[in-house]
């Protein structure tokens, strides 16, 4: 990051954004200073500026900083205008046609999931979550999938400090029960939301992973339970994993 710091305040801002976005968990100020080697006064000044601009925000857990809504919007606009993103969207469309239901691609940001792309089914759910929308991780398929892959210390930090709000009668709000469910997801590699975020809606997710093992997010399908039971949704896992593998390959070429 030395070349960024040499560019003055602008370079320092990008160095800090690089540091924060490289972490799946909130990044503390001490970690920002240690990683970027920016002096403490300068780091505080630039972080506060980025927060004021909406590019960073303090995570609700109080553990540090995460990408702000303007940075998420910038990332989405970049994906929208980038040619490879067209390939990824086409893969989501292929999956949506195969399943006949809504498909999402999202990634973890602190204690939330940010949707980066979405293809609606011909029968919309009624609630729309457009690209850039954030939903809680503890009760969504992609969120639980991503949480299950965190190192134990990071997982404990989230489950012990995040607000595990109740959205339905099935939402897991007890950290112990949530960690038990995440352990099962870690074994199967399938994120499950059995009407935990929205009554009457089921959702499953599989990871999008690079060949080096880095997880880039998750692909999910969601549907009203009246149209697709959880058991039926699970029969689509092989196709979802095929799409996820091809999805990851589009990042390998960038």
C-alpha cells in the first residue's frame, strides 16, 4: 500500500478502503492503522471523512468499520458496467429458468448480507430486495452459509455481539442454537432459511468459491413454501453448485 500512501489523502483513503473491504468482519481502527501503516491521527481523520461521505460506516456490533451504502452502490454500479458481470447475470438467469424461482447472489458484510445481483421469478415474492439491499445474516440462507465459514473467533464475535433480531417464530435468536445450526451448514455446504426471515418463504444457498478456496459469496434460490417446499428446493443443489462453479470461473479471468 506504499504507493497509495504516497498519493496523499486520496491514496490513504483508498488504502483504508482496501483494508476494510478485504475483511469479511468489521475492521477495527487499530487493525486499519496496523495494516495501512498510516499514522493514528491521519487514519482517524480519513476514516471519519469516509464515514461522513457514506463509504464506510461503523458496524452495529461495535467491532469496527464496514463498507457503507455508497461504497456498496459504487461496487454495484461497477459490476453493472463491467462485461464479466453480464456473464454472471446470465448464469443467474439460467438457474432461475431451471428452478422457476427467484435467484440471488450476495456476500457477507459484517452482520449483514449485501445482495449484488438478483433475477426474479415470473411469480415475484411480493417483497423486492434489489441489488445493494442488505438483509440480516443470521436468518438468511446466504448469510448463514457465509457465517458458517468464518473462523471460530470471528463467528463468536458476530453471534455474541450482533443483534439477533427475531423476524418470524423460526428465527434463531439464541447464539448457541445459531452456532449449532451453522455447524451443520458447515458440514453440508448448504445454507438454509426455513421461513426464518419471512413467514412462508424458504431459501437455500451454496457458496461461490475460487479454485484457491477463497469464498466470494453465495448463490441462493428462494420461493414461497406453498410453491416449493424445502425438500424440493434441496433437489436443485446439484444444479446450483454447477452454476456456482461456473460463476466463480468468471472471477478467475478478471
